């Protein structure tokens, strides 16, 4: 038996760190501050280049088209951004849903 189970449909969409970005927090590790979230990027949104200073980020595109550095990524693409390394800008060519994990507190600079 799994020690934690949740249904995404039971979680609300919450405002994300940028306008046009929403989060569903599927799990939060109270000890580390790490989170597993569904992220929704509204079509046409550009997320500026940024850094997560204290958390590694893993993101898997579930739906939509995401562009970075003139390359378009589609469902099934997995991204890894190590803490302290700048990444982006990201452009949502269509509405994008990703499953994303941060292994520490979600901070952005």
C-alpha cells in the first residue's frame, strides 16, 4: 500500500508565481518544503529566465507545446533544471500542463 495517495481532481488550481500560471499542489514535504505540482501555463505566456536557488526542478510535459531557445517541446518531454542554474525563458505555444517536482522550497530569483 502506498503511504500517500491523492487525486488531482480533488485539488484546486491556485495562482502560480507568474500571471497566467496556475498550480495544483499534489504533495508537499513538510520537512524539506519540496512539492509535486501540476502546472498550467496559459497559451501565449512567457516565463522569464529565472533560477531556483535552493531546489532542483524536474518537469514532464503532459500536454501542450512549450518553446525554449527556438526549440518546441511536446508531451513526453522531461526537463531537469539544477538548483542555482538559470533556465528559460519558456514560452507556452498552447496551454501547457506539466507534472513538476521541486526537491526543496519553491523559490524563484
